[in-house]
C-alpha cells in the first residue's frame, strides 16, 4: 500500500496479479509437473526461494522506487508477484490429483482443509505482519514452504509410484 500510494490500488493490483498468476500456475501444473514427485519438490523449493527473494527485494528495492510513476509501480508490483504466484498455484492441484488416485473420498477433506487454511493463513499473515513486520512474515511463509518441501521429500523419497503398505505406513484402499 505504501509503495502504490493508495489502498485501492494496492488491493486491486496485488490480489489481481496473485489470483491470475496462481490460476495460471494451477492450469499449467499438470503439464509442467506431470506425475513426477521430483518436479513437485522443485516447485515447492522454488516457492520458498521466491518468497525469500521477495522479502529481500521488498526491504531494499521498494523504498528506493517509491517516487516512480504509478503505472511503472503497478507493473513492478505485478512482475514481483507473478512468478511466486505462478509457482504457488502448482502444489494444491498436483496434490489433489495424487490424493484422488490413492483415496478419492479424501479429496473433499483436502478442499475443506484448504479453505480453513486459506482463512487462517491470511489472518495469521496479517497479524504477523502487524506485530513482526512484512519481511519477517514473508520469510516465515518461505519457511512454511520449506517445511512442505521436507514433508514431500520425505514421503516420496526416490520414486513416482503410489506408496505401498508397510510396517510404518498405512495406505487407504479404494
């Protein structure tokens, strides 16, 4: 909001660019990631790196560019948000596809958990931004994506096949 100069501009540009770029990421996720878990791990890693880079960019670059014309500031905002949004749009549809293959009734729970996490995450990010600062909140977001990356890397260590039942793993059958 401080960079664009007005709350309406900030809300419109940020939300629009995030929705469009994450929607494009969701649309292209099947084509780009396919059924490869390694590609999903790379996508989550890219989100974590982009979030960290965005945090560093925000602190140093935006303060020096506040005097630019509004149209240029809007274009810069979209250019900074779009790559992270694109990659952030990939994990959920990819995970839903895997979940549907393994246990289709769980897809409803995944949608419900996504809705709850979206609401709680946005409120949590707002509270963290107010009390900790925007940079720290972006870094925490990157750390959450790194945690997701660690989980995916642990669950799918070296293969692309569905998990098999074993001593320490329960696989729900259809």
